[in-house]
């Protein structure tokens, strides 16, 4: 029964109206063009674009500098809003978008369904406990999304710089030092302070997801046009310090999402919610030593060079030997 | 094996050990090229991987050494190509992969196998008939293709044009293979008529055995260390 409930919960979460910053790849070249997609819908499929006037802040943090992007950097591509920008020097970049609040009035049943579908279980429980399930709601909501990308090889500490959004995930380590199997810690901030006991959904989409599976596959697809998520979706709670930790079990695109909902005392409103997401990529799984700087010289560096020279020396030595014996 | 050969072999393995793990790997530079270069970037990285991935080349060197005449070479290389294309495209498309070290360890065994076979090891040391080479090349082609598929899946290639990207990478592999084979075939063909060809034949195939064992051990070491 618990499994069924979780499967239902997983399904409805995949059908929610979350907002994410997403890239075809989270690994970019320095001084190159980049396109960051703003998905509004699920992680697999964007259902609509976002108007420019809804964006309060669009920022890129790189090499210790924060750059604000104006509306001219955006374009629409079908139902996806795309941010075009040019990367600079190598480093770990942070990109964020914060949207203006909107309000929405819903009848009690619709509001309850939304709370259930979007994983706002604490508020649903509060309504249930206080016998408020029949009460209509007017909710003010805003979304604050963030992605961390790696440009070139050099790692910088920009990943730890908060954007200052009302709700925000801040990693406790550079996600680009991660490999499958590593633990990853994140702190959730509300108005700059740790937010304790908050439900967070964590999941990943494998790279190259356009393949199909048999009917018994344990994957849950969007519409098949995008990637897919796996049954590794986790519901976690932040601890007293607002932190949570999970294992990055596979390579691919990882996302965290949370909706923090409170009762509102503002006139005409019953609730206020702030939606936060964080996305980042985890690439290949070969191992490095602790603290390795992640530079790769596998194919054209000294190691390959040594291999070829060693091989030639060995073959020549063997040739001389066999030729003498002939 | 005489004392001198043993000493040379041990010395070579000791010298090459640090480089063995580097048979091929994923570089962040390649990831960046793939991210921004479109399908041609996949062709380029595929070709680069084949040219620099010396375990594939060593196996082909072993195959070519055994063959006489262009027709034979084309026949065997075609079987190898079909084999690795099937698993490269199929496994990547279906998302099937295995531990990189284990796959590379099996590929290393194919290098050892070819050197051993060329030295008539089956007959001399095992007293059995040599397995059909065309069939074995086809089987090893499938294994090498699975290695290439595992490598390609190490990259974050996204969901757009997924099949086209795999096919482009495969085309690159074929181009890289042809580019690498041209000088090898040329050299072996020219040398075949010289008196010293027998010494070259034996030295290269002994080297293939040593390299195969070295690569195999190092990949296993990498597997248990990972």
C-alpha cells in the first residue's frame, strides 16, 4: 500500500507545474554560447513559456562576479523560454531566475488536490487536522529556480554564493566534484535562514533518454519527448540546520524541488507559497582521488605519450632480439 | 621464454604501468566539444577515440598481421566494423552499459588473444585447433562495440537527436579506424617481403600478448580500486 501511495505521489509530482532551469548538458566551454532552458511544467516537459515581466531577477554568478541579465537575452522556443548568454572564463557558474508573485483562487477540492499532487503534504495535513478541507483558498505563489553549471575544467567556489532569493538551495560542496555513488549535501534557506523539517523531492534524469522500455520497466516518462526519471525519486526532510544529504547514485541531470507554504495574513489571501528548485549535472563515473582537481589528460597527455614510447621501445627491443636469433 | 625476453617484458610492463589506465577516457574537453559542436562534434570525438584508444588499434594490428592480401583485410575489418556497430548503436540506444574497467579488461583479453593466436599458441601450447578467425573477429567486434557504447554513455549527450548522435559517433569511429589502419596496412604490406618480417611478426605479437596482459591487469586493478 505504501508503495502504491508513493507511486501515485511520484506520478502526480511528475505532472506538477514546477519550474526548472535545464540544459542539454551542464558542461559548457569557456567563451562559448550557452542556452539555458526555463521549463515550467515537469522536469521532462515544459508546458508554457514565462513572460519577461514575471521575472524579477535573472542572474549569473561566475568568477566572483554577479551579472544581471536583461529581457533581451530571452527567447521562446515552443513552450520553453530560453536564456542565451555567452560564457566567460572557466569556472563553476550559478544561474538563477526569480519570478514575481501571482495569486490564484481555488475551490477547496481543487486546492486539496493541488496540495496532494504537488507534495505540499504539511499544509494538507494541517487542513485535515483543523477541519479546513472544505475551505476555499487564495494563494500567492512565486518560483525561484537555480542551476549550477561547469564551464571548462577549472572549478571555482561560486557554487556556494547564495543568490538571495526568498527560498534557495545552497550546495555544501561543489556538485562538479561528484561522481556516481558520492553523497551530496544541500542547505535549504528561507529568507536567508536555514529552513528545518521541510519536505524536498530529489530525483535525476539520465542523459540520453530517448530510448524505450518494455512494459515492465520501472521508469516514469513524461511524454517521451524529453528525458525520463527513474524510480529513485526521494522524499527527504531537512534537518534542524536546514540541510539534507543524499547519494548521487547515477550520472545525469539532477534536480531538487520544494514548495514552502505558509498561511497568509495579507488581505485577500489565505496562503503564500515559495517554490524552489536546484538543478545540476553529474557526468561520467571514473574515479578520482580525494580532492582531485579533475583535470583529464587521458587521451593526449603525458600518459598516452609514455604508452606509445614504451610500446615502440618494447617492440624494437623484441625485434632486435628475434632478428638476432633468426 | 628466455631470460632476455623475460627481462625486456617485465621492464616494459613496469615502464608502461602508469600509462595503462589511460587507454582512453572521457575528457571534459571532449564533453564541451560535444555539448556545443552538433553532430559533427560526435564524428570528431568518435574518430579521436578510435585513433587514441590503442586497445582497439592493437587488436586490429593483430588481425591485419595475420592476413594476406587486401581482400582478406577488407573482409575481416568489415566483420569487425559490423560487430562493433551493432553493440555501439544498440547498447547506447537501449541504455545498456557495464563497468568501464571490466569492459576494457575483456577488450584487453582480445588483444592478448590475437597475439597468442598469431603465434600459433593454440596449437603449440594448448594442443587445440585455432578457433575460426572470422567468427572470433565478429565476437570481439561486438565486445569492442560494447566498450565504445559504455564510453559514449559516459558523456552527457542529452535527449535531442539521440540516435543521430550515436550514429555520428559511430561514423567517427569508422573514420578513425580507417585513418589509423592506412599507415599500419602500408607498413605491414611493405615489410612482408623483407627477410626481417618474421622477426617483426614475432616481436609485434609477443608485444600484443604483453600489452594484453598488462592492460587486463591494470583494468582489474582500476576496477577494484574504484
